[in-house]
């Protein structure tokens, strides 16, 4: 008498194949999420840079803030820049992850500052961290 149905080995093979396919899909979804967050970070940085260009043009190139300002996160180091840019942006964009390691930082290179070893004194720029390596991406304003 021939029995209909699957053997235990056949069922284990099918379950293993489904598990492998599910793990591949999850890994590719994570990569897609990282790319989407990085695209948003780049768009946010361009938006901030454009607002800063307008602000600096209107204020004769002066920003009355400190040399290093974290912006657009719950970890802001001051309200100076959001206040200064309020005429040009309704609110500063936030990093998609919004934690202390993922934030947009505005720098003004001053004499003796850490950024002065890489960039010329007086340079203004935004630094963002891109995933997955947290590589710094710089957007120069002036």
C-alpha cells in the first residue's frame, strides 16, 4: 500500500529553503532601508546648505553661533542655528535614525580647532554620517 504525503526529510528541506529565502529577503530589505536613509540625509544636507547660503548672504557672512553645532536631532547643542534659519526653513530636518551617533553637525573652522587640520580656517560646512560605515560626508557652505 502506497501512502500519500511527504517524508520528514522532504519537509525539512522545504522548511530550510524557505528559511534561507526569508533571510536573503531580510538582508536586502535592510540594505534598501540604509540607502533610503542615506538619500534622505543627502537631501536634508542640501536643504540646510541652501538655507545657510541664504542666511549668510543676508547677514554679511556671519553666523552668531558657536564653532560646532549639532542640528536636527534631539541632541541639539543649541537653538542658535534653528532660530537663525527660521526665516528660510520651517524646521530643521532630523536625521532618520535620530540618535547621538547619527546627526547633522554644522562646523565653522576656527584657528586651532580640530577641523582646521583638514580644512582651511573660516570654512563653514555640514557633516553627516552615512550608513553602514558611518563615513563622514561634508557639504561646504563657504
